C-alpha cells in the first residue's frame, strides 16, 4: 500500500516534465534521488543507519529516478524524430552525414553550444545519449524495452 501511494502520488510530481528540465548537477540529482531513498525506507520501514538504500530500491523493483528521466528524455527525442508529437526538430539538429562507428543506425551531429544554458538543455544532452544507443528503427514499445538495459548501464 505504501509503495503504491509513493508511485501514484509522489513520483509523478517528481517526474512532471522531467524529459526537458532534467537537472545536470550532481547536487540537484542527489536531492531528487533522496526523496526516493526516503520513500524506500518508509515503504520497507527500515530506518537503520547501517542499512543501504540501493538494495531496498532493487527489492522494491524501482528504477532510479535518474534512469527514469533518461528514458523519458530519449523517449521524447524518439517521438520528435519519428514525427509522433507536434514538435519538430530545430535546424541545428541534423543527422550525421559521414560514416561513423557509433552503434546507432541514425546518429545525429553533436551540437557545440556557446553557453552552458544551452549546453545542458534538451537537444544537446539528448543527442549525446541518442548516439550511444544501439538501436534500429523500432516501434515505440520495442524502443522502450530495447534501450532500458542500456540506460541502466549508463547510470
């Protein structure tokens, strides 16, 4: 019951629009993850300072919030690229036009931003992740199940 309460009431608030606002500093990432750590302790009623939270989260079958944000970001990028949403790719996002050793079949050219505000925004960060994925042209359900093991190894 406690686990269901967390996943239906708290986690959606943490993940609202997370595909675009995903934090990049370790401090902010850790602050968000601490909410899930506290929830895992609450659900399992284990507040001992000698117990670790990572095994608790695995026991509950939860993915880390960072993994879920990465999946959400890549999912949105995939939908934009495939034309499944009403957002078009900006002109600076273009496919790589030369041969590459990247595992991805459709890699994109990296964007070289001039300022940190754009450097840590949606498109530049998504392209870096996208190019690391070993994917082919897959329908959406297969896309999610294919990239999840890769995302778990990235984080």
